[in-house]
C-alpha cells in the first residue's frame, strides 16, 4: 500500500523500462484530442474549434 503511483507515473515507468518510446506521441495525441473535446463542448472558443475540423 505504500507504493501508490498515479496513472501517469505507471505509464512513464512502463515506457522507461520497456523502451516503448514510440507510444509516447500516440499517448500525447490522445490526451490532446480528449482535452479538445472537453474544452470544445462548453467554451466560448467552440465555434473556432469546430471551424478547424
């Protein structure tokens, strides 16, 4: 129980230990896409975000 890690810490350890650096851009793009969807729903910038797509 003393070794509590966040999800981000677990992913970082996985990438570092197993040398799967090619996964890092995919993970970053998924996070950015999720953030764009969340912020695009209830933001004053949503008309500009939808114009990009």
